């Protein structure tokens, strides 16, 4: 078993716990993200508003993906498999000789 396989196996329980927590407390997490975004936007006097909005949206989408993965036990639509970027097609096994 390779290093990454070992690491994935050890982190699997933590990932499940995070998905469970995201499912249970998604609304509170979203509220915290919004509050943090407002605070940062105020402190920077609106200079980075677009970047803050983009980051906020991405953070909320990540929480939603985690929550949905836990809900049905399957990756959501558009989710990459572990270790695979979403914009990278899945690798196919080499042809059998």
C-alpha cells in the first residue's frame, strides 16, 4: 500500500465526521462564513469585495458538497474522486496485452 493510500485510509473517518458536521450545522457554518466575509470587507474598506464574495461562494459550495456527500454516501454531481482535480478526466487503465 502506497503512502497516499495509507493516508487516505487514515483520514477517511475524519472526512466522514466533517461531512456529518457539515450536514448537521450547515446553516451555522454559512452564517459564520458570511459574518467573517463582512468583517474582512469592512476592515479592507471594500477594496477586495469581489475576491471576498468569490471566496465566500466557494466556501459555501464546499460545505454544501461535504454535506451532500454525507447525505447519500456518494460523491455529488461534479465531485472529483479523491486525489483528482475536477477539471481532469479520470484516467483509464492501460489496455490488457
